[in-house]
């Protein structure tokens, strides 16, 4: 099972390689992850950067967690 984000407004979908719990964590703490990314010399895991980019691109839209088999 894969988990990802879907923008209800644009119908865009992203399925980063991570767990549902981590995606929920990132969505709930976007401000924390962005601040860490600014000060990290080694960068964030790719799923976090992908998720942050998606959430930034769809800021203000209705974003839901989705799954697929």
C-alpha cells in the first residue's frame, strides 16, 4: 500500500516513498520542516522535500491523504 497527498482543488497527486504517519506528520508540521530545511547542511530526506514542494504548490487548497495498492 502506498500513501500520498491529493489536492482536491487541482486533482494533483503525489506518492512519496514513506509511511502514512510520516505524511500526516509533515502536513501537520510544515512550518517546522521548512525551518529545519533552511538550516540543514545535509538536506532533508527526499520524501520530505517532495512533500514540502507539493504542499507549498497547493497551499490554501484542500489536501487529503490518499492510498493506493
